[in-house]
C-alpha cells in the first residue's frame, strides 16, 4: 500500500532506532545492513532530515539519529515525508478525478479500507514496532478448564461412576488357534508329523527280523 521508497525509509528508521544507544548510524552502515544502493538511500535519508525526522552529524563518528523518541514517532509521519500523496489516496480504477461528488465504482468501499490504513499509520509508532510481541501459537485452542462436579448432578454420586474394568480372562487354546490361521496351520503340521512318526515306528516294530545266514 506504500511505495518501495517509503518501505525502505521505514526500514532505515527502525534500524537507527534499534541502535540508538550505540550512537549515530552512518549512511554506509545503513546501506550495507539494509542491502540498498548507497546513493539511493542517501537521497531517502536526506528527505527524512528535511522533514525533521532524522538529524545528521558529519565527521568521524557521525551519522543519523532520531530527532524524537521512538515512542513519539508515528509511521504515518515517516510515510508522509516520502509519499505526500501515497497510492492509497489514488483512484483504484485510475481516474484522474475521484471524489464524493464524482466517485468511481470502488470509491465507497475503498474509502473504508483507506480510513483503516490511515488509522494504523497514524496510531502506530516506531516504539510499538520495537516492543517485543506476545507469542501466539496458531491452531491451538486454550486448554479446557476442569469443571467442578455439581452436588446435585449424577456425576457427583459414587454410584454413577463406571465400575473398574476387570482383568481380561485368559483366552482358551482352541480359541487362539481358531482366531489365528497361522497357528492353526502350524498345529496341523505338528499333529501330522507326530502321527506319521508314530505310524512309521509301529511299522518298523511290526517287521519280523530277518533270519541269520
């Protein structure tokens, strides 16, 4: 909603305010830290000095400082210094003349949005942006508060409480074999192995010994 130059001006002001205790901040330091061209940023800083937002000192250890406390410097004042007639004041449909007398199709709704934007920039200070924000976890609802039992409700009587769960009874062997096809197949194999082994032993024992030569 604001121009790129106005956004960079806000970045520069925030950087200077954050390092206010360390003294003036040079234009070269601002350009390096904000990753902006030095000549371009110097022109922006000069306009902020002209509007009394920054104060510049020359020489060794010189630089830029705020002329007023961060808590008293509104964002609207900074944007006004760069964008006297920002894009939010222009017609969204590109009409050169758009007013209450001769409005465009979007004029009424856009005025409501513009008033909210103007209110934000007019009421928000640089100090507000420097203050730590309260942490907020998205997607989580507050923990439910435990409800105290009512003396007249059924939940307060011991008889309404569900009985404790009894320990599980042991499952019979045949039931386990029936429920598990793998165990049933293994049991059948074992039974067949025992049967044929016993049958073979009986066959061997029934054979008559061969006569000695």
